[in-house]
C-alpha cells in the first residue's frame, strides 16, 4: 500500500483498489465532471479520478493508479461499449 493512505476502507474492494493500490487498474469513463475529473466504473461501483495527464472521454477505458489516470487504453472506436 502507498505510504500515508489507509490500508483498506469503504472505497477498497477486493485485492486491488484504484485509490491505494500499487497496481494500475483498468476502468471505464462514465461521465466527465469539472475540469480534469472523471467518474469511472470500477466494476464494484463508481469513483472519481483525475484525468489531468491524459485525453480521456466518455466510454474510454483508462488505467488508473492512485486515483490518477495514467493512460487511455481503449475507447468506443476500439470496441469498448460507451
């Protein structure tokens, strides 16, 4: 787990958590909020993440590490469902 973040908690589900895990997690963008913030589907619910480092859009699949999107790995044009 990352130093300074709680191990486990109501936002953590299973072995991998987009908030405090050391692994990047693939999630789907459901909607965009204020500048550089997206609401994503984690498979266990919705969470908000920063998309300041990537050009993400609704329907894209992004890799998230410590609540920061680090890559766009798929989108509607690549076969992901919006």
